[in-house]
């Protein structure tokens, strides 16, 4: 079922992405000086966008129905990890399965946008024509133009506000225990907001590993390598003052990879005493 949910969520994100980017026509902004600029659009009417959202809604409802059938047949209860908390749903209740289906997709969609936010950091004017840069710009729209400080606070705001919005619903459905007080709920939201930054760890790790490999092995001039190189330089820029470059060898990416591996291990498999300390101080 984990693979099934992953595929459903990936397909759902693809539908959402196509819904956002369906307005984007690369022939609109080209000039007549280029070959693409001399081409005419095959039709004047804008592509219909509603089928993407309709398909997404049908996909999530279909998953809800499948989970209901599997739950009653195999006594299976789906679980969803929400930052630091594991949410357990009862598969015999349609409302639980509907909330599970929506939240599972929403979690991946939020992670997708957090990745795009991270990839939008830094000056990308030199790669304005790069298709990966254009994809990030089309998906983020106005968010891509926000100041870096605002983007840096985006995961904190997204995680905190999501918890504040979802907690009353999940508590009413007996999926979570209700907060004992307002300050405790706010503290939980702050922890969830801080934990949202963990969504960046694997993307950062992938970018730094690929950047390091491409620094020593030439894989060609594909646009993806230009995008990765610029992304790595932008992400490592705050640490460039560290004396970690010796001749042609730059050990800063290696330091970043080692640090990210430690963070990934510590957060995916936290020591028991730290887990107990967190849940004793801030029970979820």
C-alpha cells in the first residue's frame, strides 16, 4: 500500500503541476528573430484546465474508496507521518479515508513546493532560458520573486499554519488528542514549523552529490547539469567564507553532504531519549 499511495500522490502532483502550467505557452514570449518566434499557434483557444482538477478529485476519491474496501477486507488501517507525528486512520470510516486521501496528497504537494522554493534561491538570470528554471518559475509564480528572507521563513509558516488548521479537525475525529491549552497548541505548531525544514534535506543532499560528481566527471552540456551547478553554488554561497578550498579541490560540498547525512540519520532514526524528551515536554 505504501507504493500504491506513493504512485497516487505522484500522479496527483503531476495533475496539479499540469493544471498550473497549462497556461504557459513557450511560443507566446518568443520573438520573430528565432525559429520558434516564426511559428504560429495551432489554435487560438486556450487549453482547458478543468480536466486536471477534475482528474485530481476523481483520483483522491478513488483512493478513498479503495482504502475503504481494503480496510474492511484485510483489517488494514493507513498511517501518515506528519513531520514528527504518525497519524492513524480507521479504515472502516469513510470520513477518515477521505481525510487520509486528501492529507496524503497535500503532504506530498507541500513537499513539492518546498523543494521548488529551495531551488528558487539565488540569482538565476543567467539561466533564464533553462527549461528547469522556467518550470520552477511557472509553478511558483509570484512566490519565486519573494525576497530570500521571506522564502526562508516559508517552511516555518507552512508547517505552523497547517498544524493550527488541521489540529481541531484531527482532534474532533479522535485521530489526535486535543491540546491541553492554547500555549501547548502554539508550541506544537512551532515544532511542526521547524520540522518542515527537514523536507529540504534529501533535495540538498541530491544537489550536492550531483554537483560533486559533475565537478570531477563531465557528463555533457545537458540543461539539467547547468541547473544543478547553479543551484549548488547558490545554496553553498553563505558558507563560501569557510577555508575549505585547497587548490583545485573544494571540500565544502563534501562537508555539506556529511552534515546532511547526519541530519537525515538523526531525524529518521532519533535516539530514544530525545524522542521521549520531546513527547514528554510537548505531547502530541
